[in-house]
C-alpha cells in the first residue's frame, strides 16, 4: 500500500530542503522598479542635480585664480577644472546619499514589513538600492562636467574621462552611507541631518579646499570624503604613491563599514517588524 506524505514533507516524512533564491533574490525587475521610483522624486532630483553645478559656478568661476595653470599638475588643467572635479564628487555624494537615504521613508510606509515576506536577502537588497543611487550619482556627475565644459574648465583629454569615472564609481561609499543612515534615523530627520553632515564631512575631508598638512591634514585622512576627493583629482594633480595608497585604503575601509552596517541594520529591521 502506498502512503502519501503530509504537506510540507517528502515521502520519508522529512521536511523539504529550503532552497535559497539565486543571487540572494536580486532581480532586474526590482532594480528597474526602484530606479523609476527614485527618478519620480522631484525633490531629490533637484537637490542632487541642481545644487552641485550652482556651487561650481560660484566657487569655480568667480575667483581671480580660477584661470591659473599650476606647473605641478600633469594634466595641464586650470584651477576651474580642479573646482569642477571637486563639485562633481560632491554632487555624486549628494545624489547617492539621498538615493540611499530614501529607505527611511520606505520603513515608515511599511516597506520593510513587505520585504520580510519575500526571499530577498539583505545583501541583495543593499546592492539593489546602491545601484539605484549610483544611477542618480552618474546623472549628477555628467551635469557638472557638462556645465564645466561650457564655462572654462580646461585639462588634457584623459582627465575628462578618468576623473568623472572615478567620482562616480567611488560614490558607492556614499550610497552605502545613505542606506546606513536611512536605517539609523527616522524619516522626518534623515535629510535634515545628512545635508549639513555631508557639508561638514566635505570641509573636514578637504573636498572644498586643499589640505596643507598639519593637524587638519592628519584628521582629514580619516574622513570618508578624503579618499574619494584625492583619487578623483589624481588625473589632474598627480600624487605620490603613499598618498594614493592611503586614499584607496580610506575608500575601501569606509565602503566596508557602511555596506556592512547597512546590511546589519536591514536584517535587524526586518526581524523586528
């Protein structure tokens, strides 16, 4: 006589093996959906794409030294180009942080509760949100470089390709930072804190002004803005090997801290709801 196992068990009566989703549940459809949601947010688009070009126009064109060509810059570019790269980095930071921080609103609306019912793993979710934020970061960098190209920023050809690429790719650190803070702060306060916070990190990390060493230079090396600013300017200014290694280490460490922290907070958040 043949027996039929009860639901949820095999013929031997053992519980079925739970199969984890491929790539942790990462989905191209979910990525497209999240990207469209972000691009419909006009406040974030205005904040992340309009502000950096305005800052570039203020600081890159109104100063008497903006047309200077320092002899020690291998890219043979002017100071306006230096300011433009800095503002492109700042724009990428704003864009990717804002995109990541939108998870605070999703938490308030109960999106975390819905995600708990899906096979989506924390790492796959973090990667999806980071990629969406990077899309907005790319738009911000492109706009700054287009404005700079029309208003007097000059450098050799490779600088125009390598510098924006570094500014964009390196901003993954701040996409993770936005996610981390989005899970750490309530939705009504997240952007009010992150806006001034990014400005302070930019000053402390030497993004808005050159670092000449001393105590300020020592402190700046530990800021998450320092590594990205240094590496993005490298095609224009050149640098010694020790500074490059420190900047790359800075990017790697902060990326690991923010990505790990965001994944942990996402896992804790979905357990709680």
